[in-house]
C-alpha cells in the first residue's frame, strides 16, 4: 500500500491494489463474481478518546457491502452482507471522532460492524451512508436545491439544529418534515434530576427516517469515565419500517419503531415529552402515508446470501 502523509486518516482507494496486503487478500476471497465495486474506503487503526478501532477496509458493491478489519499485515476478519439484510446505520460524532455502525441481520441474530475514523474524513463515510441507503431502497439519489429546504427548517427548528440537519442528513435528500424537542429531565425530587431523553430531532426525508440526538458519550480513561457531548444519528430506510406504537412511561412517552428484514428485526425506543405526543403521532402517520404512496422498486438482492 502506498504510504503518504495521510496514513493517519481514512482515504478513498482507486483500486483494491492500494489496500494493505492482508486486507486485500481477505477482501478478494470474500468478493463474489457478480459484485461490482462502487466505493472503497480504507481507514487506519484509530485510538481516539479511548476508542481502539482496527484498520478497516469498507467496500460498497452493487449487491451490498464488505468490511475487512484487523491490524495491517496481521490476522483480519471479513464480513459480507447484502442490502436486503441491512437494518440501519448509526453515526456517532464526538469532537474529532466519528464512529459508523452498520446493523444487519443474519440467521443467528442481529450483528454490528463498527468503524472509528477522524472527522476530517467524514465526507467519505457520508458517501458510504448515501450508497448504502440507496442500495437498501434500490434507487438512486434525487438532487434538489438546498434553498428548497430553508423555509421548512426555519419554521420548525432553532438555528443550531438547522445546521445539524443540513450537515448530518443523508446527502442530496429532501427534508419533508421534522419534529424537535429539548432534553427531558426527571426524578423523584427537584435536587435529584437525571436525563430521561436527550435533545432530539426526527427528520423525515423522501426515503429515510433520521433520528439526530445530542447525547453525552462516555469513554473510559486513566482518569476514570470521561464524558463528551456529541451527536448520535440513526438512519434507516422507510421500506424497513414495519410498524410503530406509543407506550406511556413514568414521566414521558415512548415511541417504539420496529424495523425488519427477511431474517428478523429490531425495535428502536425513542423517549419524548408528553406534550409532544400529538406532534410525533402526526409525524409518524405522515411516514405511513408516504410508504403507501411511494413507488417501490424490487430489491434485486433479496435472494442473495451472506
């Protein structure tokens, strides 16, 4: 692999020959004859904020994605998954640390691939997210002018949150609606309050539901547990949404969203203030209406295997 000043940061590879030998060999053993590579991103080992992530080669193909991780020139492990079995994507952003998690289903249950990277290279992994969401839906992205979104966000979100939506939503996607609420705190006494739910924005685009929450991320260090405020962004295609329901909690309400693939599913729980119930319910009903009216494309990978 060619060595450059950028060895500490992830990079897009023009060919698989640019990857370390161990990752290249494992990748070629996993690649299938009908796979066409759409994107290759190699990230070196990352040890930021207590995270210890191995070097990872991530590829998006026409059928799904392949991850090969491990120390360079040592033992590596590979994971292959098609779009039909990809559940959701989660992006955590804390200072200069980014973590991309891909949840997927197999016959053995839910599994997850986690990749840490420096935020300098966020645009590479946003491109990965866009291609994966496109693959799950079986369609291409729509290009829309940014000014089409401004008035909608100005009417529903604070200025800071508008910037978060523009930066963290799937690229080239049109925002259809948003719901926003501040952090919810509770406790038995006024002197003992704790956070029940973080500050959150639910974003509906033409093909995805995105949940952006501002949370305190804890990491262990030699000084003990240390916390930083960061964003956790969860993306999943509307075609994965099976059903949703509301459940009362002691001091709030819970929205439970079930997402499924052919091997099973997963339920996400989102807690929000009771006074937001009508707004959140209207938002979710709009999603169901959009699911029914949207044109669906056949998923050509539905019969593929891991």
